[in-house]
C-alpha cells in the first residue's frame, strides 16, 4: 500500500502503459482518475479497478484542449478533494499523423504530435501544479528512450522524438523550479513496450532484429515494467528523487 489514499490523475489510462499504471496505483491504495479521450475503454478500466475493490473514476479529456484539462483537474478536486500525483502519460506517434524524417514530416504532422505529446503534457502540468503544491505532490511524465537517443535510421518519426525530448526539458524545468516547494517531477523513458503503439514494430522483422540488439533483456518490455517504476517514483520511497529520467529499456541506453 505504497500509495494509500493518494489521489492520482493518469492521462491516457484507457489502455497500454496508462492502464497498467492505473491498475498498479490502485493496487497500492491510490484513488484513480482514469483520464482519456476514449470513454468506452476508459470506463472499462475504471470498472475493472472498482470490481477489484479499488476507487476510480473516469474523465473524458483530450489533453491538447486547455479547457478540458482544466476541467479534469477541477473535477478531480470536486470528486476527491485533493490531488497528490499526476502521471502525464497520454501520447501519440506515427507516420499516419504525417510524422517522418524532418524533411518529410508534414507541418500538420508536426503540429498534431506536438499538440498531444508536448502541449498536452504542458497543460496537464500547468493545471495540476497549483493543486500538487498544496499536497507536496509529484509528477511522473512518460517520455521515451527516443527522447534520449537520436534517430538511427529505423526509427524515423522525428516529431515524436523531438516531443519526447521536450518532455524531459519540461520535467527538469519543473523539478528544478518547484523543489523548494516540495514538489517533485520525474520522467520515465521506456524502450519498446508491448502496447498498441508497438504494433507496427512487432511485425517488422528487420526492426525486431534491431530491437533484440538494443534491448537484450527483452526483446520487448511489458506495460507492468513501466507501471511499477511509476509507482516507485510517485511513492514516498522516492521522496528525495526529482529531475531524473529513468530508462526502462532492457539495456538500450546502456550501450
Ligand atoms: N509502447 C511503447 O513502446 C512506448 C515506448 C516509449 C514511450 N511510450 C509512451 O508511453 C505513453 C503511452 O503509450 P502506449 O504505448 O501505452 O500507447 P497506447 O496507444 O496503447 O495508449 C495511449 C493512450 O493515450 C490516449 N490518448 C492519446 N491521445 C490522447 C489525447 N489527446 N487526450 C487524452 N488521451 C489520449 C489513447 O486514447 C490511449 O488510451 C505514450 O506517451 C508513449 O509515447 C510508449
């Protein structure tokens, strides 16, 4: 019960890494706001937590829309009375948005990726911080190993990679500025993890061979690998840790 009675908003919690964070946080005693733009799946996640005896509520939100993000935080306060943790996880990626190597990335693709991955993280932090300051709470942002290393040819979605590097800058800025107020911020940098987002890679033989080299502990991570790291960073066990980027990458960044 490392998060007993803590109130946590988890964005992008309707599936994948966010869902696993919601489930792990609930197991540790936290009250969960499952925040996602897809209500059907989000409500299912909420219901499965409640069915196991946890406390969760669903809020439909598009993290790129300021008024929706502001409402997500104020509804959390109305519902639970406080906010202790923000897991800023919602993210999108891929060529279907128009992403690609910089010279091929469309303007629309760049804007679409940034709107969710960077503006969405900024908005979530902007509206959550006043509440987190009241509880000496903390933020866990979900970046990526691709925010730490450059493109090596096989991964060529440069807007995505730039957005993930931007999240690290955002997190460090918050960590440095608000440490005097007792507020912590850290980032997770997952390698390839088995979710919907990894679907294209998993069927690409050439890419999977490369992944096996990059992630010798894997070849591919599980959502719970990320969720358990989020629990640790959000808990009091990490009360002296702020401003760090924790790779969860099966050895990728060690090379
Ligand atoms: N899966 C990986 O290999 C991997 C690796 C590194 C980093 N990440 C990061 O982890 C995070 C979660 O990814 P995932 O793999 O679980 O992906 P996923 O696609 O399975 O889940 C993403 C969730 O975010 C939600 N979402 C997307 N846009 C949103 C918006 N505008 N507003 C609210 N919710 C929105 C989706 O509805 C979905 O539920 C992302 O930030 C992603 O960049 C994933």
